[in-house]
C-alpha cells in the first residue's frame, strides 16, 4: 500500500495557501513556485523577513557565525557571550567532527559561555568577559585564539566587546576576535555567515605567513565543515589528484588555516552560501581565484574533478583521470546494488543554503527524482543555480512554513523526505521515510567517493525499513476484520 505520488501544480500551492489571511497568502505566494515547461516565471522571492506568526525553521545570525563558521575551528575557544541558552542549544549537534586532543588542541566538543545573569544586563558584561578570557588562558594554556560570539543582549545593552578583545589580546598575547553576531541581526543565519566572514577578514586572514613557499598545487577547501567526516572524504580526492590542501574552512580546521589562507593558488568552494564573501574578498585582495564544485554523487564528483584539474597542468589532469578511473567501478557497484531498489522514488528536500541543490545529482545517480526542494535562507544567486536542476512539475519553496511543507507532502506523497530535526519526527509520525540532511542522522560522510556508498545505503535503509508497514494501527487496516 504505497501512497500514490502526485506531481505539484499551481492549484495545489494555491489551495494550501488559502488557509492564510489574504495579506499573508499574497506574501507567501511569492516564495513558492511550481516549475512548468519553459520556466518563464520560474523564480521565487528569497532572503526576506519571515511573515510574523508563521512557523519556519530558520536560525539566527549567532547560529550562522558561531555554529557554522567559527565553531568548527578546533584550536580556538569560542565564547558564547550572553545568556546560557544560546550556547547550550548550539552545543555539539552539528556533527562537525574534529581530530585532536581534547582540551589541548581540540575544543570543539566543549561549550564556553559567559552565562549572563540579570546583573550583567544591568551593569554590563565587559568586566566578566575580561575575566573569562583570563580563565580560558589559565585553564587551557595551549589555546591558540579566542572568539567572542555575541548573543542578542550584548548588542542591546551596548557592551564594547571590541575594546575588551583588543585589551585582552594584548594582555594574553593571543588573537581574540570579537564577532557581532547578535541573533537579532538580519533575518536568518545567513547574515551570521557574512558577519563571520568579515570577522575572519578583519582579524585573522593574512595575519600570519607560512615560511614554506607557496607551491603550484596549493589550494584551500572552503565551505566544507566536516559534517560526519565530509571534509576528510573531500581532502582524500583532492590529494589523490596531486593537490595540496593547505587550509580547510572550517571543518576540522585551525586558526593558522584562517590566518594563512592568502597563501594558496586556488580556492575550492563547496558551500557557496556561507563562504562566497571571503572568496570574493581573497580574489579581489590577493588575486586568488575561486571556483565552485560539488562532491555529492559520482556524476557531480567526476565533473568537479575534471573542472578542478582543468585549472592546473597535465600532471594534475592525468592524476585526476586516474582518480576517476580508480573510483568509478566502485561507484558503479554501489549504483548496481541500490539503484534497482531506489529507481523512480520521489524525494522532497528542505535544508539550509546549499544542499537543497547540491544533493540532487547524488539522488539522480541512484535513479531517484527530487520533486520538491527549498532553502531556509538562500539568496537569489542560489535559486538561480537551482532552477535549471529541477524537472517540470516540481515545487520550489523558500523559507517554507511547517504547515506548508506538511500540506505539500500530504498532497504530493513523496517516497522520501530529507530535511532537519525539526521536520524529522513530524514526517516519521505521518508514516514517511525520512533522512536528516543537515546532520546525516548520526551517519556520514556523504561527500566524495567515501561518502556516496554511505549515502546510498542510508537512503535505502530509510526507504526499505519494515517499520513503514507497521505504521498504520492494526484496527485501521482494511485487511483486519472489524470485531464488535
Ligand atoms: Fe552551507 Fe552547511 Fe548548508 Fe550552511 Fe547550515 Fe549545515 Fe545546511 Mo544545517 S554551511 S548552507 S548554515 S552546507 S548547518 S553544514 S546543513 S543549514 S544546507
């Protein structure tokens, strides 16, 4: 009794939105489109404020700066500056893995907060911040730097974290980076990425020189946060191609990788949304070109390897072909195993700012079709890159509300949904196979050749679980005779 898939139509969208008051309906309609043949009016409004009263999944600037960009830098201590909740709820759930000795050169699994109380709000938290910086250095003398991640109240009461950072940086002889990522700034975590990029630009990038000369094959891997080991899988390919990955921003990375990233030949950018700012800056200031690439699924990996190799000489190009030749048969074996089980399955996605388009190729490699997708906080340039990848009669939704997504799923009945923890249990209770496409559901990596077999297995596990046959109460099944 598989539910019957129904393609999206403009009427379906209209019907779902008709539950809203006129004004809200009008505003939301601009953020949703059904792609039709020719795709004339095929665009959506994005990167604008959520309609108050509607429940969406977005995060805040603090989430984008602390959780996304700075958090994974392992040998710095990141102080969640403000009340305890922001630090507590951003603690350890993004699965950005890091190697190293805990408390010595890896502080990623820890949580540091200034734990603001009423007194700090009334009298200001600058003195407390000074004290925390001293304690950080005293307790963890090997720490390489500190970031001060502002939470909302710090901005509201006008604390001067810049001057505290400057003062303490001198006193402790340690880079201390003030980051003005108060959650109220902007309309989503996206501004937090930008603020964090700017903080790296102003306080870290170019502040240190590696003594070794810049080699012809030196690159940085930008916008890979090592979720479930993704960056490790990506580095493996790049190094087998003969490139030298000098810096990773910021999965399993160090403060030195942020300081010396002006010393490479090329920036390879996976997550465009969160790191395009700094790449443009490095291009303008240091003349380092950047290129986007996609390591999800063998088709995109192959295209990306060749595109990257084309930026280098024949040595790299030959090695690139050898890498493809080595891994393609393994990937074909994965496809041969899973494609017959997954062929034709329809997927609906809803993730942050990159994956809603980046994973489409990986699903297609398995014969699956993405019939709906959307971003929490993407901008126009992200949707411009997305539209051509979607088939006809697919629905694209920006900053979708909990109600809208549930109703689209109710009407379209996809086979699999890929989204986050806020969505997971709603859809599982509705009887839909689900995978978390932020955290990889305690799994991963999904990037690169190491990741694709795991991705394929995980999608199959979700879809083929016998649980779905038990989701309906026995007395509601037609096959069960009514007992009176
Ligand atoms: Fe980039 Fe990301 Fe993403 Fe992102 Fe995020 Fe993330 Fe994401 Mo969750 S940096 S935009 S702010 S690829 S945490 S590792 S999964 S929403 S699609």
